[in-house]
C-alpha cells in the first residue's frame, strides 16, 4: 500500500483523474479538536469502527486518502478498503504530521 506524507497530499490530489476524498477515520471528538482543510479534495468523516456498515457511502471511482491521528488506524482502514476494490493511499503520520508539515494552526493533541 502506498503511503504519502501530508506535505505530498496536494501534489497527489492534483494528479488524480477524479476528485479525491480525504477520509478521516478518527472519532468525532478528535475531528472537532483538530481537522484538516484539504485543497482539491473532499473531506469525509467516517469513524473507523463504522466503516464496514457505511462502505456504501464511498465511491469506488474516486481515489481515497485515509487519515487518522498518527497513521495506524488509517492504515488498517486503507488495507480494508483495498480488499474491497478501492484505490487508497494512507496519510503517513496522520493529522499530527499534517500539523507539522502543512498547517501549524491545527492543534496537536
């Protein structure tokens, strides 16, 4: 599975044929605490534990970048989605790295 760093996400998004989705798989309180505002992507929040039941909400024609706090949960979700035929990358380092590499105004928790 491909991993990309937050600093690479804008370039990755611009190279896709379809508008990509940034799938945030953290819990609601985490998203309220710290959230990314990606350019050229649609942000979708589906907590990790609800992914199997909400799989129908994802479009297989659109590339997906999975995001969590540090990258572990999103890696598991990305692997699951790949097994179900989705085109997926994992955002290495998660929102924590996003704050360090892209937008320092995002709180670290």
